[in-house]
């Protein structure tokens, strides 16, 4: 017999623009946010190559205007995505770094490192960010860190989740669990509130999480005894502060064209400088009604300056803001609740500091006050660290008593007739879960079944995300409708799907973990581990 050694597990918010790491501290009886080398609690999700080294975090972000083509940001938008994805293509157009297509439609990032071009998968780039956070945690804690809980947008699909898990493995971490970002924020918020003696037996909490690249909404109930259950989630994995920056950048590019008759949109350095200035101006506009951007020698030696009012910023982004509110309304409908049923509306994510967004939310919820008490930048990592503590048998009684019930964000099903989506697990079903259904042969003497798995809300599979397929052969000859196949869908706590099919007459069975198709093989992981330069 050996003595069990407590593992040190961290919680990581792997954000589109910034990441954050936290851990449970026995000495302080609470979670602490772990600062990076520069002493900051959040680290830019940025990786860059130059002639000498690979830079991660602040070092990478600080040199972005000098080295725009070799600095990667927004990598979360590439995770688990197909190269041909329409929205990814739009992103690629605006990114100064190069993204190419490799086998199985996988996007790869091309960077020049020590004079040679190298290709990196999105998982590899993310793993460098994770490694950097792991290192910061180890230095801060003075002990090796082996396990982690990583957060993902609630609206991430199966492939995006698996890609995140793979990035964790590549970084040398055992991933205890993936947890949805708004759920993690709810843990941070809920745990804080549970200490309150006047906590009602049950509270309905709406989490509005608008970050740099993703938007998540989540409706939960929190009970006094520490039960957190998600009722409905929604959102958009391609909506956030980066889009607002881009709208401002495009406006500046247009203005430059109007004034100088020159198109600077293809000049990576100029666009990079505009992006930095616009992001700063956007932040300013959250506290002032007007600001200005001034850039010396932006293009061809020409200086550029422009005034930005808050009203103009709001006008440029009105479409995005309206979309956010529509998602809130849909989530309320999905959770079968009225706006009056909501006790607390909790803001998470840097972009919720935008006054217009707060105003629109308050208007929707009949001018109810919004909870801004949790630290928007840190709440998600905080919640992940609580779960990491619980799963690694650390933490105090409140942490140990915590019960978490999450849901699956998107419906899962198979294609039956050509293009028809037959749903086995509807969206917002609590997870883990297992669902079965029986299907019959469609033609006489059909020799096999092809199980094609899709995720999404359309009744037509062509509008949903194709996850994977497999074939079950050896069906005994019989008239149409006689031979049956039992299809079983299982979703684990990470939201990852496992599908199996059994021929009822013979007992012949086959199954796959769906995300395996997008998942990196052991060989891939080994190859990549060699490639990860850190
Ligand atoms: P997060 O992913 O939650 O760290 O959010 C980062 C996003 O929040 C970035 O797009 C930032 O530009 C944005 N952000 C941070 N602070 C502000 C602010 N004061 N006003 C508007 N946007 C902000």
C-alpha cells in the first residue's frame, strides 16, 4: 500500500484574448489568482516567433506591431474548426499571420522561426499558452502542477472541446474536466454568495459572459446547500470584443481611404497598429464619451488621427449588441423562465464593461441592477480552480459539498433520410447523459447501416455540424423495416460524445468517441510534443 499524494490542480481560463490561472490555497482557505512573471493576473493569449525564440504572453503581445506576421492571437477561434468554415475564413482575412489548410481540412498556422517556416496546429499554439500558465503556477506554488480544469465557452461544439483537451495534454497537464465558462463563473459567484446567511433556498441566476472572442449566456439555479444546476445555455463562439475592435479598424481604414485615397487594409503593420489603438480607444469609451486615436506615420509616412465618440462606437456595433440581447431572450425561453424569475444578472468578461451593453441588458430586465461584484477577468479561472480543488480532493467543506449539473449546449443526432436530422439528445439536456433509439433498414436486403452524427439545431443536417460517421456491416438479408439497429449516444462530464450502434439481430456492435476524428492521435501528440518549442 502507498500513501496517497495530493495532487496540485489548477483552474485555467483559456481565453481568446487573455488567459488566467488560479488555484486553491489551503493556507488561505480560498482560491487565489496566480500572477504571471510580470506580476499581472491575466496573460495575453498570444504566441510569437522571432529569430531567437518563441515568446508567449506579454512578451509576445508587446512585440506585435514590430512582428505582426509572426504573432498569433485569437487562436481559440481556430480550435476544432475546419479551414473552410465561413467565419474562420473571415477571421483569416483580417489576421496578419498566415493560416493554411492541411489534411482533413485542418487549419495550420505558419510562423517563421529562426529563419525557417514552421507549421503549428491550433492545439500546439494553445498548448504553449497553457504551458506558460502551468509554469507560472509552479513557480508561484513552489510545486509541480500535474492536473487542471480548463474552461471552454458553453457553446463550444464537440470538436472544439476535444481540441482544447488535446492542447491540455500537449502542455503536459492531465485534464480533470472541461467546464463551461459561465458555469465556472457561476461557481465563483455562487460560492461567494452561499456564505450569505440570507441566501434564499433557491436563486435563479443569469450569467452574461462577453469576452474577447466568444459570447456565452447561461441560466442557472443555485440552492442554499451548494447545488448549482444549469438550466439552459446559449451564445455565439464568434462574437466578442475582437469584433468590436475590427469594426473600429474597418471604420479607420475607410476614413484613411476617403482622406488619402490609399487602401491600407492589406498592410499588416498598419492594420496591427490600428488594432492596438482601436482596442485602447474602445476601452476609453467605456468611461468617457469621446476619445481620439493618433498614429504617427501610419502608412507611406502619413500620420493618422480620428475622433471617436461613444455614439459612433455604438452605431458601428449596434448589430452585434442586438445579437447579444437576442441570445439572452432565447436562453430565457429555453430555460422556460420569464425575465421576472431571474434573481441576479451577473456580468462576466471584459466586454461587459461597455455601457451600451449594460444599458440594453437593464432595459431587458426591467431596469434591474446588474451584478458586477465578481471580477470579470478572474471569475472564470476562479470557478475552474474551485472545481479543480474539488476533483483533486482539496478545498474546504463548501467546495467538497458543491454539486454541479451542467447541460449540453447543442442538440445531437444522426442523419436518417437524406438530409434529415433526427435528434437523440436535445440541447440543454443535463450531462452526463445516455440516450438510445432504434432505427430500421430502409430497403430490402440492406447490407449495412451508416451512422452519421451531427450537432446543431437545424432540421436539415446540411445546416448542422458534421461530427463523424461509421459503418455497421453484416446485416442479414431481410425485407425493408425488419432489421434493426440500436444507436446509443453518451455524453460525458466534459460534454464529449460517445456513439455506439448495435445490430439487434446479431448483437454485432461498433462505437466511436465522436471527437476522436478531430482528435489528435497518440502519434500526432508525440510529434507535436517534439514541435512545442517551449
Ligand atoms: P476577456 O476575454 O473576458 O478577458 O475580455 C477581453 C475583452 O474585453 C477584450 O476584447 C477587451 O478589449 C475587452 N475589454 C476589456 N476592458 C474593456 C473595457 N473597459 N471596455 C470595453 N471592452 C473592454
